[in-house]
C-alpha cells in the first residue's frame, strides 16, 4: 500500500472576516468558521487521496477564542491518519495581530472524510507516515477518535471499541 506524509496534505487558507460574516457581538459567526474549516479539510483530504472526498463526520470543534471582525484568519489542515477509505483531518485556526503579526490559536477541529468513487462507493487510500512529534501524537489518538465517532453514530458497539475502552482502563 502506498504511503504519504502528513505534510503532503497540508492546506493553508488565509482570509478576512467581513461584517456580513459576524454575529451580534461582531465576532465571526460559528457556522461560517465551520464552513471554512470543512473546505480546508476537504482540500487536504483530496490532496492526500487524490480522489473525490465527502465529509463523514465532524468529530470535535473547540471555539476557544472569539474572532473579531476585520481579523485575518488562517486555517491549517493536515491529514493526521488514514484508515481504509476514511481519513482524520486536523484543522488549526489562527488569527494574527495587525501590527506585530503575532499569531494566536483560536480554534481547532477534527473532521473525518471518506474517499469515494464516482458512484459514492468508498475506495482505498494511501496510509500516513507521521513525522513530527505533534503528527505522531495526533496519529496515535486517531483510532480512538474514529471508534468514538462510530459509537456515537451507532455504527460500532461500545464493547467493540477496543482503543476507546483501553483509554478508560489505563
Ligand atoms: C460517508 C459515507 C461515504 C460512508 O459510507 P458507508 O456506506 O457508511 O461506508 P462504510 O460503512 O464502508 O464506511 C466507510 C468508511 O467511513 C468510516 N465512517 C463512516 N461513518 C463514520 C463516522 N460517523 N465517523 C467516523 N468514520 C466513519 C467507516 O469507518 C469506514 O472507514 P474505513 O474504510 O477507513 O475503515 C456515506 O455515509 C456518505 O456518502 N455520507 C454522505 C456524505 C456527505 O454527503 N457529506 C456532506 C457533503 S460532502
């Protein structure tokens, strides 16, 4: 089976927050940010698999800091692990200070995409070789997160989620 590194799927999207994309507090509307994250993850999944990809699940999103109108927002998405046809993609979201350029992390999300053929049938994809310490950490936890997502979707019995159970027994 073909292998690829995480960084080959790196996707960086930088854009502004305009007034029409904000809530009553003049901060970026959550749904708008989710859409941007989905787009970045979709491109990353496509770069990894070189196939048609669809969002299977949004596993986790943290809105840790508000993103004010006028901000320059950068999303960095990378495939953290590939399974048979599905991929976990991590997306980190940063804003930068207008004067100093200093970057602050404001959000993080974990998405699952599935590579499919023209009829929507899942197809096999290359495996991931993690390189950096962070890539290795995210790779290691990905099976546990996949099992949790499948349990929540009713596609896996809790007693079959071996990696997830091991977390509670450790
Ligand atoms: C995602 C989809 C292709 C999965 O199809 P399926 O018939 O359930 O296929 P499978 O059960 O074989 O699952 C395929 C893979 O997805 C994974 N998967 C399915 N649902 C999942 C979930 N909720 N969370 C995590 N992984 C999931 C399976 O574990 C499997 O992974 P693997 O092949 O790497 O082991 C199908 O449900 C679909 O097309 N959904 C609609 C997608 C869509 O329209 N998205 C929004 C617009 S892009």
